[in-house]
């Protein structure tokens, strides 16, 4: 996707001059707004794009005189751009020791099958087996006698690394078709083939069920995927949504991060992800591996 640029004219504070005589507080507020001018660039390539766009637009409305640009494409080396100063924020699910990490949400990962598939519950070990070469027939997990068809995801999708990290899946994943980049395409394939299995973002899977698409979200380790179980870690298939910045970000970048972590920002994130607990400092989970330098986001 080409870079998106939104520029909103700076809101003049002249109307507050008269109020200065009555309230120094209002002048201080206006002066604080005046300090937030300029633009920052956010780089990424994963499924977070729609919600990052919404966050950028909302922030620009709150702070006229600022602009949030996005550079979003599968070839973007987001972390590298932040390290070189070409971008101020990289959106990823992989930390980097040279950059400051701010977790903004959790992305639950749903394992989905066709609704006609009788399998409703699996263990983490069985999920690993389904997505490797260890389990090749649904009868091995109390399903019908049918060969497992794995719909793989593209390796440049943040979801893939998060899925593998959550399961400790280090071996090459099985594939019965060409890798699929989008959740929508996966939903189409799984809903149309009885023996298929794949994984997508939990929010997309829940919305698909609401819309009557013929898929079922599997329970894993007797835990139903949902906001509460993803947030507290009982449902293990999840990945952190992170924003990486310089260790000492500029004031505009710091202000944008504060907005993203605010109640309003978290409400926008809830449309796609599970918000983080605001009272608890963000941490990177121990099962997140360090980024492969050859990845497009580095």
C-alpha cells in the first residue's frame, strides 16, 4: 500500500488571548497544544493497518497541526526505518533490544475449521500436530476419516510468527495449498472445504461467526478464546501488538503513544484486538522470540 499522508491545518490559539486575562489555565492548555506540531511516520506491514489508520485520524483530530504518515507494505523494513530515523514508530509483534517497546494490545489467534467438521476441541499438542506433518487425518483427533488440509499463511504476515511462537512450533509447517495473505481469503477457503484448518485473528473469526460464515473456532486446551482469556494468558494462542520507537522518542511520538494507550485509544484498538490492562506496565511475553534480521519488518 502506498504511503498515506493526512495533514490537518494547525488550530490557531488566538481566540484564547482574551481568556488569558481570566484564566491562565486555558492559556497553558492552548500553549501545550501549540507545542504539538509536526509529523511522524509509522511503518509496518501486518494486519494492524486499519486500526492504526483509525488511531492516526483520531489523534490528528485532537491535535490540529500534527500529521501521522503511514508507510505500509510487505517490503517495508519497519524496524530498520526507526533505527535510521526515517520513521518514528514501527508496528510489529517482535521486540528489538535497541529500541523502546510499547505494547498496545493483544491479538488472539483463532484456529478455525469448517462448520461441518465435528472436531470442536483440541490440545496445543494437537494444534502443533495439525500444522506440522504429525497429524494428517482428522480421525486422529476424533474427527471424521478425512485427510487434513492445512491452509497456510504467508511468512511475512505478523500473524504467522505469533502463531508459531505461541505454540513453540519450530519445524516447518504443513501446507495443502499456496500461502494465503488475508483473513478474508482464509475464511473463504475454510468455509468452502470440509477438511480444512487454518488460523486467523480472533476478532476476524468472531465477526465471521456473527455473519453466519460456515466456520468454527476450536477450543484449545479446554479454554475458549475470548477477550478475557486472551488478556490473562489462559488462552495461549496470542501475539503482542507492539509499537517500537527510539529509546528517547520525540515529544510528538511520545504524545501519540500516550493517546494509543489511553481509554479512547484502547477503545479504537478493541475493534480488532484485545486491549492491554492500562493499570499494568506493558511487558513483552517470554515466548516472543527475537526478530529474524532477514524479516521484512527489520
